[in-house]
């Protein structure tokens, strides 16, 4: 088989098509034929870059993770001030995404749901790692801002983020993201910081 002239560009083209198809219709509900057709390439070319649909699905989730983390952390980090202000900006970013046309909820939780009978599937591992990476960012920022109990607080913030996304998907009502943002502010406001506690 002849090697593609621009293999990296072809791979990205296939991943972009997979992102559209898998996110819109689900991984298991979609075929590699649909992805290849959306990319304007042959199925043979797809299999050259991705040996199996499972491999393509894992790459799709990994790329989604990279882009989503960059978007959320970028929105939070663009805000000057304390960690609580960054968290508020992150919830605003979640709400902006959820109000866009074509938004179908969290792709990582959806992936875990699709492969609930295959918890060790590579796509599920990438989805789980995505959540761990966001939680790790929360922890690092909490430590930087002097919060005690940073592990517990980071987990509570993750529950609020995913809870907001679930409610937004169910009800399509941005009031739920605002409620989660307010709950996060209250949580952080009541958390003890050593510097503040010693005053």
C-alpha cells in the first residue's frame, strides 16, 4: 500500500471526522464507513492510520481530552485573582459550551456509559484520565492558593462540574450551571486556608 503523502494531515483529518461523527451519534452507533465518508477518504486509508475502530475511538477521546482541558483550564487561567475566581470562570466556560448548537453533553461520561461492559477499554481509560487530569489541576491550584484539604475540595469541585453538565444535558437550562457555580463559591468560601485561619 502506498504511504500517504502527508500522513499527519491525513490522520488529523480522520480524527476531525471521528470527532464529529462519534460525538454526534455515539461511538457504538457509528461505523468506520461513516467516519471515512465524512473525512472524504477510503476505509482502507482509515485502517492504515487506525488499525481498528477501538483504536480510532481511543484516539478520538484522547484528542477531545486535550482540547477540552486546554479550553477549560485556559478560561480559568485567563482570570486574574484568587482560585475562586478561576473556578467561576471555568463554570462560565462550561455553560458557554452547553448553550452551543450541537452540544451533546460530556463526551467522557458518554464514552464510559457506552463501554460500561468494557471498563478496561482504551477509550474509557482515556476518559477516566481526562477527569483525573482536571481534578489534578484543581488540586494544584488549591495548594497554590493555600487551601487545606485540597484533595477533598478538588473531588467536590469535580462532582459539581459533572453534576452541572448532567443537569444541563437533561434540562438544557443554564440555571443549573449557575447553581453549580454558586455552590462552588460557597464551598471555597467556607474552606479553611491556613493563612486566613491564623489571623
